[in-house]
C-alpha cells in the first residue's frame, strides 16, 4: 500500500467508543484512492473518522481507519460558494470564512468537528428558519468503494446529493465539501435564567419572533437558561473579556467540572448542585460575530442522547423526560438542551419533511445513564422521534425504518454507490440489520 498503516488505538472525545483499527493518513486524493482500493482488494472495510466528537459508534472501524487531517485539497471561494477540504474543522472553517467576509448561516454549539463529520451526522444548531448544517451543502466530492472520485451536486445529481449529504459515512470517503455561505453577520445574544413556567408557555412565540431560540433545563430543579440570538447591524455591545472568561471558561468549564466531579463521587449531591449551577448563571446580553456567539468551549466531558421529535410533540416529550428524571434510581448531573430546526428534504436528515424540536439528554462522564437514555428513547420513538446520528441511541432497524420515509431509497442509493460494502461499518451493520 502506498500509504503506510499505523497501528494506533483510537477513541472518541467522551471515551465511550474506541477501536484498534490500523490508521491510514493520505496526503493526496491519489493516496486516498490507493488506500481504498488496497483495502477493498484485501476484503477490508474502510471507515473515515473526523475529530471523534460523535457519541454513537458511527466512527468505529473494524478494518482500516482513514484520517483526512493531512489531505491536501485546495480551498476555492466564488462569491458565497466555498469549497473546503472535508477534514477541515469547523473552527478552522469559521476563521477562513471570517477572513473572507463570509459565514455559515447557522452553527451548533461545538466547533471541533470536521466539516465532513458534521454534515454526515446531520449536526445542527437552532433556528426555526434553518435546517441542519448539511442543508448548506451544494456539492460533495467523494471517493467511492471502487476507488473512483465522483462529485454530486444540486444541479446535476440532486438525488445523489439528497441521499449522501447526510450519508453516515456510508457512501465513501468525502474529499471536499462545497457550502453555500452568507455575508458575515453579527448576533445579539440574550441569555437569562428563568423558571420553566416562564419558558415553556412562551416557546411558540419566542421561536417565531427570534432567529435562534433554545433553552437548557437543569434536572432536579424547576429552572432553565433561555438563549436567544438575533441578527443585528452592528457589534455594539461586545462582552468584556473578563465576563466571557468568567461565564464561558470558569463557570461553564472549570468550576462546573469541579461541581460535577463532586456529584459523581457523591450522587446524592447532584440535585442541590444542579440548583447551584442554575443560580450561578446570570443574565447577559452582548453582540459578537455569529460564530463567536454560536460556538462555545466544551471541556467538561459527558455522554449524550439526542432525539428530534415533531415540534408539536415537544410538550409531551419534555414532560415525560422530567417524569423519567424524577423516578430514576440515580441522579442526573448535566443540563438538558432543547433546540429547534426547520424542515428539509435530505433523506436521512432528522428534519426530513417536518419542523423539529430536539431534546438532548446528557450525563456527566462516568455516571450512570443507560436507564435514563432507554426510557427517554422509548418516549421519543413513540412520538415519531428520530435519533441524532452522532449521539447515542439503541433503536432497532424496524423503528428507524419507520421514522424515515426515504429509508429504502437511501439504502438502495448507498448500496449502488458501494456495492461491495467497503464503506459499511459496525454502526451501519447494526442500523441496517
């Protein structure tokens, strides 16, 4: 093989998924083609991993693992259309776009993922007018299982792109991604602690009135943290550096990590510590570049399950989640996050054909979570829920197939792109049955 395989163990950011598959790090597209063809000739499967920020087993390899971190692919910018290497991180992409007066229309709250990893799993932010990040993709260049480099785009191959944009790594190794961006913009962020009795009844109005609305709930309390972001013309209220350090670094990472380690050692302290955490976050309003508002540092490690449900099902799903937390035999020491997205037409997107509410159930790393996630998942599936592909889930193939109207077409398209199953994986084996 032209590219040497390195024996190296791998694990994801949380540490709950790992493998010992040998790793190939191609530096050119021809190198990548060679890796794929050689692996296929040996009957070995190929799995591409980004930065390991998925909680599910989607990146686990049982053949050859490929890292795209050194793949030399040129950046091309034409107006608001930007083509970037698939292995570029969102953090690097945001910096590149800002330097050229551009931005992604929406982002999630973590920027450590690679571009390919983010779009393949359907990573999303919040905002009633915005789908997941994959909806910004206008073209993808991919090395398929037989070693061919193909390009799918909206104009010439719209069905292939609709299937592969949220492709779960099953269509091949993505070389480059073309994204439709927007001129750089400023957001005004309003963040304030409020009781759930104030947040929940106001959600329909808040979602309709603001560009981006979300909230966090602190389990074992009646408090939430409401976050609203709107586009504004000028950056007229920057957050003082000491205040940003206090809120984003000290309270949300350093001190919070200490609080959660106490809760892990003495679970009985989790409810009062959640109350302390809810009170520690004070109200703040500030303006900043969009990516600076959307993305926040996340250094406290946790496990996560996130489900989308039809937006009208949120009240029932959220009430059921609160009931689950109340009756669990263990305590939850991490906030629940609730976000909203618009419908889209990508076949395996959680937002296919419907406006969504997302509920993310999270638990501090090292603390029990399985019963919490199991019961939450059952509630969501019964309401038509769809699991986030990058988050933990246990749904069987029949339930997943029922949740996605284009499931069979997606499977057929994936099989046509990769008939020998070179880009199948343990995750896809379990998901597809």
